[in-house]
C-alpha cells in the first residue's frame, strides 16, 4: 500500500499522455536496451533490424508529417533532468535519419555536462563553447562519425558562462549557416527542467522534442511541459518516452528483446 501511494514516476505511454496537455504531440517510445557502457551510445546502425532501430524508424516517419522535408530542419531535444536519455535519443535519431540518405549534423549544447562525444567515441578538446565564444569557426571543429553523412560538434571545454554563450546571438547565425550544408541539425540541449539555456533554442527549432524516461521521470516533470507551452511559448513541442520495457513480440517483430544483441537468435515453439 505504501509503495502504491508513494508511486510518483511515469510508467508508460498512457500515463504520460494523461499528464500533459493534448496539444503536445506524442512522437513515440524508445525501448529499454542493455548497453555495454555507462554513457549513451550510437547503436541503430549496429543492428538495423532490431526493435530499437524499428522504433526510431517510427519516430522518423512521424517527423515527416511534422516537418517540411523539402528544406533543412532544426530539431532540439531536451528533458527535465539529467539521466532521462536525451543524449541517447539525439544520437540514435540522428543515426536513423542519416541512414535514410540525409546529411545530419549533431550539436552538443549541454555545455555543463557534455556527453555527445562519448556516444561517438571521440575527443572533446574543442567544440561549441569555443565556437560560441568566436574563438574558432564551426567548420573547424566538425568531427565525422562512423555513419557516412552524420557529423557532429562536441561541446568542447566547459565554460564559466554557458548561458551567456548560448544566448549571445552567435548560435542563431551559425545554425543558419549549418542549414545551408545539412538536411538536419539535431541539437542536444541542456535539461530545461534545471536550467533555461535551451528554451530559446527549442522555441526557434522546427521541432522541439521533450524526453521522459519510464520508471524514472517524476510525474511532476509534466508541469514543465505546461510551463514551456504557456510561459515560454514553445511551439511544435512533442514527447518521446524512453527506456520502456517491451515484450519480445512488440511491433510484430520476432526479435528477442533484452535483447538488443540477441536479435538474430530464433526461439523454438
């Protein structure tokens, strides 16, 4: 009884939809996966027939109904707090979009706690912090990923003034330049439930995605969605529920789940 009364986390998709305004679109769910690392990783290209890859394809399909695919688009991804999986969603959404033949650039704007470079197994010696401080151009710090057409810029040295760097006007200008060379610019924002750095970025994006994590995100985090809509006036706001436990027959595929590396195994009746 005590456990039931004190249960205050979001468990599944239906619960999440009841907590947020109906005007916020639901982009899809991302299944729970076991990763061989403490950091978020780019994984969709390793097992393109896995449930993980299929769920991201579903999200990619939903994006095509939201965005004008005839032009370059900016997608900003954030969450309430660290640990909800926004970097994991950023990396693998970028990967699955690139696999459809698009040219994609990932930006790490979480200047306080950068993680994108871990996901690409790259260094973080210089990056967006130096670009925003106008010490170097963004083209000089581009790094290539293992997927052809998917590039990224890490956060770089952690600055003493991340908020000021993000809102100083340089970001808006360089994003317009990036859009001339990439089909998609996907931004890993800082968690807007803690700091407000990423709110303006989300407001200016063609699509803003808010990540919740099943059995981790508190129900009260849904209030931040209301603030973004009513106070910050963020438009085109959508949700993804990450880390959802799914049965191995989910989506009609016969891949074992628990499970990402076991997709090629077949089960006996």
